[in-house]
């Protein structure tokens, strides 16, 4: 298990599989191989997180690990995104995963509304912009997609609120990961409901998603709390 406690070795293996998965995603003959490569990514992160933190004692870390499992299930269901019910199930699993991440990012530090106002304004404008582009094509997906974006913005907010609560390395790794998640989600939604060829989605969605998961997990294992909760 040395590779799972050595960050350099793990990083090489993880991004090699991510590279293969992006390639296989665009070759129909490799569909079943892609099931293995895509599910391997979060599986590797689960093993890495568990090995790096064992024994896992903190409730927040257990919730975070549960979130990784929710993403793993979501990855499996979203491979079969052509089927509406399976797609919605995958979306629900992703929402559970993001809620678990949000709980892990939460802290007891007091914050000022003035500090959050510009941040929340930008988030609101962003959601309205995306919703405007895809609204006419959402149909029965309107509520699920709206809820998913709400959860996505929630995780973004709580990642931002970790500033000055944890060490800088952990904060910036997690925050960069969540930004990658926003890119991945946005491109995916725009590709599905606005323009099928938007943003080189064949490559960018999975690339940003893989970066999201990697950076968040790395940020969590590098975390040092600066303020007692």
C-alpha cells in the first residue's frame, strides 16, 4: 500500500488513469473498459484517504468518506446518462456527495455578511446566467438541475468560509478543487441542455471533475485547523 501513502506515486497513478478515462470516453468500443477507469478514480481516492488518515476517528472525516462513496455511486449511474431515471439517480448521488463535502468544510467561525455579500452576488449572477441559457430546454429536469446547482453553490460557499480557519495550503487546494467542480458542472449542463459541443465537453468535463476530486481530497489530508471549533 506504499503507493497510497506516497502522494507523488499516487498522483502519477491517479492522473494516468484519468488520462486513460478521458480517451476511452470518446471511443465507443471502449465503453465497458471506461466503466473500470472511471470508477477507479474515486475508488483510488477512497483508498488513499483511508490509508492516509486511518484510523478515521473524526465524524467529519467519516462523513467526507461517505461523500466519496456517494460520488462513486453517482459515477456509475452517470455512465448510463442516456436513461432519464438513471441520470437523475446519478445526479442525486452527486448531490449527496456534495452535501457531505459541505459538512466537512463547515466550521464554527463567525462571519460577516458584508464579507459574503460580493461573493453571494457573483454566485447569484452566475446561476441566473446559466439558468437563462438552458431554461427553455430543461423541461422535467428544471427542478433537479436547479437543486443541483444550489448544492454546488453551497459547497462553493463553505469552501470559501474555510479561509483563515485552516492552513493556506489546505484552503487553496480545496477552493481550487471546488472551482474545478463548478467548471465541470457548468460545461456538463450547457452541453446537455444548450449546445452539445460546448466547451470541448468530451475532454473538459471529466478533466475538471477529476481535478476537483483530487484537489479536495489532497486539501483535506493536508488540513491543519488554525481556530478551535
